């Protein structure tokens, strides 16, 4: 019996094309008035150029093995910024249409209405892009303190620096990574944790640009540890990435638990993308329950499972807090905790908005962040 294919992807694709056409038509109208262009020749040239920019990111991803490097990089950069422009254009243009209609109802000539309203929309979009770029490239350190009743050997206090979702690749590169290394080393942490999506997609830029060597400049008493995120799986370079990190003394924990300093356990879980990953109960079986358990799980989709298994502190990322508002309304519906801190029983759960960005290097309603967590042991 043949499995019936879901119509949802086709509906979503149809909506996407429709919205791109909606934005493209407005841009064509505005440019035509501004530049004095019109007619069939203008339309014939405009729409192919628009399509390349509008779908540049998708084209670059799908054809990354076939396009010349400089072409793929150019398409990805233009297309990534367009993703942000497109989202906010879709939100703004209905109000722009209403404003243009009101102006025309007051006998304002159509060309004047198009120019005044269109220019206002473009100015607003430029302000959003500039602010969003600043939020993306200007990391903030968020400090937290938690208390655990368990003791951890000689450790009375543990200072952890956490940076999730670096998305190192062709958009987030050495300059932003240098900010991470500098800010982490200024914190002088005992432990540095990277809860997934260190890579954007492809492992090739990570190796070629020696991002690992730059990451290895972070200094911590107990070392630097990472887990896999969904983007490491998407890129298909795990078999290259994991050994490269290991050689640089930054182990990627693959469903395993380490006893650090004979004092507390660090548990690293494979990403939810990996259907073969172990349950939290399997990962914690046989561990000394008298010692603190700290767990990294890239996606914050199993917080109740983690809490019920007796973990004391969990660290996740993935959500980017929506990265561009109002997307955070969606992540709030998907995840019990999509950003920040929440205590669930004895579990202290943290979800970071991430240090890097996916797609456009734009953040609205979120910031590039590093978590600085001080854990105090033996508190009653």
C-alpha cells in the first residue's frame, strides 16, 4: 500500500512563492517610479534578477558542490540578508498598502503615494537591519548563579562559560570567533562548554580556515567540551569534525559521561537529529548519584526527561530565541523553555540564544550571548 504524501510542504512552498511575489511586486513598483523605468523590457530583466536574490541562499545551499566558490559565497550572503529583509517586508507592506490607499483617497497622485510610502518602508528596513547587525556582532555576557545541595569534592564553586550555536562557516568567521575567545578568557572560567551547532553546515570552512585552532585558544582549568547540534548532522562532516576537535583537546561528547576532577559528571548527549541517541536514563545509569550531574543537550526538547532522570544542571541552545522577532512567539510555543533559565524540580535548566547566527547575521529581540554560570555546591 502506497504511503500518502503530505500536502503541507507544497502548501508552504506555494505560500512562500506567493509572498515573494508580493514583496517583489512592491519593490518593482517602487524602483520603476524612482528610476523612471517601465515596460516589458524592465519587467523581463527585473524578475530574474529578483529571483536570484530572493532565492540566493537556497540556491547556494543546494548547489554548493557545483558552483564556483565565489559565486556560492556571493549568493549565500545576498540571500541570507534577503531572508531578514523579506520577513520584515512581509510584516510592513500591509500597513504600507493601507497608508498608500489613505493617501490616494486624499487625492495624492499615485506616484507620490508610492514614493513617500515606499521610501518610509525602506528607511524602516534599513534601521532594522542596522540594529539587527549590531545585536548579532556585539555579544553580551549573561551572568547566572545557581546552588546545588550536592557536594563536588574539593570544588565549592564552579565557573562555567557556555557558548552555543556558533555556526562557524562562511558568514560567522574569524572576527566574531575572536570576540568569543577574548570574552571567554576574560571570564577566566573553570570549564567551557559548547552545546552544539559549532558548525553552520559544511565542515570544510572549519578545517580550511582553522577555526578549531582559534577555538583552542580558550583557556579553562578543566578544559573545553562540546556536543553535536543538528547542523553538524546536516553538513555531513561529523567524521571529520569530531577527530579534529579531539586533536585540539576539545572533546565532542557522543552520548557519554565523564567524571571531571573526581568531583562531578559532565554528560554529553547526541542531538535529537540522531535517532540512535541514548535516553538520559541510559546515559546516567551507573553514575554516582551523590555527585552533581551536568548535561549538554543541544535542543531543549527533553527538559522533563532530563529533570526526571536526576540531572542537576542542563545546558541547551538551538532556538536562537527566534533570532528575529516576532519569531520568538513560535519558539515559545514549541519549547517549554526557549531562552533563559527555569528550575524544574531540582534541575536548573539553561537555554542560550546562541553566539552566532543562522542565515542572516541579524538579531532582533535577541542578542549574541555567552552564559557565565557560577555553580555553588553543598548549599542547603
